[in-house]
């Protein structure tokens, strides 16, 4: 139920207001006879509406309005003024009061309507605020799961670009989490209250991409029946995420370059110059440098976009993340599918670990979800794994010891696993460093470094 505060020093008016609001219109009401009492109560209360007299014995109503708006600019305030003080009432409206009524209040219908509308407007505002906060929470860093050292570097890079507008290019194979990182940058940065707009340059037909980005004027080409607002305009004040930028054709690349440099553009078929204030984050799973050498991507645009590169390593190069991500995705799938799968068996987990995950985190997420759907046991087991995961190459990592889904030890001792994996690889390759490194899918230099770190002798 909505809570209305009434501030008026005239007992007769106060009684009348309380009567209408509480007895007739069924709101919860609290009444105050002076400004000091109200302000004291207001400190730790959350009314949905304040009905405020301008002439109070202690503090000026306008001053109180100012206090209210300083604390919560959206909270509606209906002012009541004595006859003849219309000018003051207008000042109040300019300061953000919702409406005003003069004494004696005779138009009860109008007051009832104003109260209702003000409360409704405030309710909508609160809901939007909640949704926005929810959206921001969804894209907080807490939702990006990793225990990997190189991913920690990624987070560090991300934290450096949150509060500036530097153009970021995210490199990484398909499904590694490029969009997730782009969203995290936006929703944790200073533009988070403004839109995050995605354009997938690969999925939109070439001839339509330009108008998708810049919009078009009515009649600018066959089929342009109406003016269309482009993504650059929609993203105003926010972030434009250009996904798969490597697929954009050269002529359009030139136009993007111009927007980045001049911060302005025209709609297709239009003459008006439109100013933009958009942060650009782009992503690619292609080697853009190579595309530049092959004359498929403009060098100048490449350097512009790539002023701050972030590289997300593929999942097979951060295998320990498979454990934490699997656990995370089981929880997520349980919530989504209303299931209660407790974890994954050691055998199945070992196969997950051995598999290469060409589709990276996205593939892992889909696989886990599929397993949660298919299983009728408490733990995901080998029987529900997809064929390609089951037939993964022979395992080299003995996962013995603790169950990683044991409540008391949610995270496996990864360092120990790495050490085991290296020892095992050296053993089965008879100490051949080249073969062992290949088997572990790491570079030789890394292998040497890790052997030194774990004090592993090759004999
Ligand atoms: N570190 C992570 N923690 C949690 N979820 C992740 C992580 N990385 C990726 N995901 C999830 O994996 C899925 C794929 O991520 P995303 O769409 O960001 O990848 P992408 O690199 O943009 O892929 P593509 O190139 O296919 O568009 C998403 O559902 C995302 O939430
Ligand atoms: Mg993507």
C-alpha cells in the first residue's frame, strides 16, 4: 500500500486530508504539523508521496521541497498554498513539485486524480529503477567466472577502461566470452545508465548494414518507406558493440572511421549532420592484422579500433576454468530448468577436461544444459555426455582425490592438478619435451617454466 505523508499546520486541513486519503481513498497516511517533525521522520522513511503546505510555522515549505528533491528527485510532492500565493506555487512547480492546490481545497476529485497519477508515475519509476539495477547486477563481474591467471589479466585490463571512453577491441575465438566482457565494461562503467547496443556485422546483409548503423531517411532507397533511426543514434550516451567487425566491408569501414574521428554522421539519404557521443567496443574472432595485410581491412581503422586490445584465451588454454564453469553452469541450468542436479561425476568431469571445446565456453554451457536436461540422476554422468566429448582423446589427467563439488572444497587445488598433468605428460612421452608440451597444449617455454616452478625433474 502506498504511504502518503501530509505536512500541514492547520488542524482542520490536516484532518480533512487525512480523512480523504485514509478513509476514502485507502492510502496509508502519516501527518505532521510542522517542517521539523516531518524532516526528522523523512530521514529514515520511504514515503511514496508528500503533500506539503507552503506556509509552515517553522520552516518554509519551499525549503522543505528542496530538501526532499535533494534526497530523492523522483519522489512526487503535491504542494498546498494559501490563496494569493500562486507565484510561490509556480516556483514550487519549477523546482519539481508534481502539482499544487490552493486552500480551501474544494476540488476533491482533482486532488484524488493528482494523488493517483503521482503515485502511479512514482511506481513506474521505481520499477524501472529496479529493472535497471537488475540489469546492471546481471552484468557485474561476479557473473564472469574464472580462476585462470590470464583471465585475471583480462579483468585487470577491463578495470582500466571502465571510466574512460577508450576504444576497445576484444579478440578471441567464438564463444570465449567476448560479448560478456563488452557488457561488463559497459555496465560497470560511467555509461551504464545509457544504452548498450549490439550490432552483429556478420549476421546483417551487407546492403542493410549501413542503414542499420546510421539509419536512413524516408525514400532513400527502394523499401525505405519510413525514416529509420540507426544504432549509432540509439546508443547515444552509451556503448555501441560492433560484433564480428572483421566481416564489415571496406566501404563501410571508411564510414565507421569517420564517425570515430569526427563524432558525426548522416543518415543514409540524408543531409543533416548528426552528432554522436558513443563509446565503441568491437570484437573479432578473426586475425584482423592478417586481414589488414591481405587488404581486407583498413589499416587506419584497425589502429583506431585496436587502441586498447583485450585478448580472451580459448578454453582449451585455461583448462582449469572447465571445473569452475561446469559448476557455475550446472547451477544456472538448475535454476532455468527447475532441476536439482548436484554436480558431475569424476569420470564425466575428466572427459570434460580432456575435450578440446572448439566452441569454447558457449559449447560448455550448452553441453552442461543438455546434460542437466537429459540426466535422471543426481550427478551428471558419462551416459548423458555428447558423443564428441565421450570420444575425447585418452585422458592424461588422473582426477583423484577430492570431489570438486564437495561443499567444503568448492574449488579444486588447481596447482596440484597442473603439477600432476605435467608429470604425467613427461612420463608418457618418455621425457620428450616437445611431445609433452604438445600433449599439454602449452608452449615449450611455458613447460620449462612450470617444471621449474613445481620443481619437476625430467629424467
Ligand atoms: N567466464 C565466463 N563466466 C561465465 N559465463 C561465461 C564466461 N565466458 C563466457 N560465458 C558464457 O558463454 C556464452 C558465450 O559468451 P559470449 O556470447 O560472450 O561469447 P562470444 O565470444 O561473444 O561468442 P561468439 O564469438 O560466438 O559471439 C554466454 O552465455 C556467456 O554468458
Ligand atoms: Mg558474441
